[in-house]
C-alpha cells in the first residue's frame, strides 16, 4: 500500500518546538497551555504579535525551528519503519519552502525516518499538495491541516487527521498517538 505523510505537526512536534523557541527569543514565559488552546495553525498570538509580525517571526526563525532539536511524535519513527519493513511505500508531502529539501531529508534520516529521494515532495502550496496526493494515488494520507484534508474527502485516499487543537472540529479518523496506527489500519481493511 501507499502511505503519504505530512511532516510538520503530523510526524514531528514542530509548532510546540517553535513555541518554546519564541519564548526564548522574545524573553517571555508564555505558558504551554496557551499553545494547547490555539485555534489556528499560527502560534504568534499568545506572544502579543500581529499576523504580520508573526509571519516575520516565523520566517526569521525557520533555520532554528526546522533544523534543531524538534522531536518526532512518540512512536512516529517506529511506525513508519514498521510500514517500510512490511513492504509499504512511504511518501512525504510537505509544504516546507524550496531550498530546504536536502537538509530536511537528512534531518529526517538522522532521526530514523525511512526516506527515499523519489518519495519526497516539498515546497508547494496547499492546492499543489492536494494535486500531488491525488496523482500519487495514495491509499492513506495523514496531515494536520483542515484546508488540505477537507479537500481530499471525496477522493479514494483514506485521510486521517493528526490531532491538534486547531483541527478538533474535523469529523475525520484521528491519530492522537502513533501507536494507534497499527490498530487503525487493521480496522480499515
């Protein structure tokens, strides 16, 4: 089978990692509870920033956010390794900007994610991401963004949402813990 995965906030805890970086860079101590209550993907509001300031802060922090010690979600690496061992195809489809391909792939490999050059797609807008998912004819796709998942509901790909505070309104099969993936797949077959 063919499995597609978004990376940020699906396989790795990127936004929470960035939240901690923002606290340090801004010399603030915004409690983590504020992060867990966010209803948007963007994380700048608890720091008192406007959307424009938040956009600039994100762009100015990309290197530190993407390529430092951001942790994978528990069991994400192991579950993808298990899928690969079982002979499934694993695709990564990320909106990370152009120019970050090689470093992102290397970063993922260093953490143990099974990855192949020809199954790594990056640097696209959400609508382009959807086209890639459709063209790959994936059996399963996992993402955190409502805008992407909602667009795929009429496709044959089975979509799952990685649980986040900003996507709890979605009525889709949900991954809270990556250990659940094996059980979920058994019930889908």
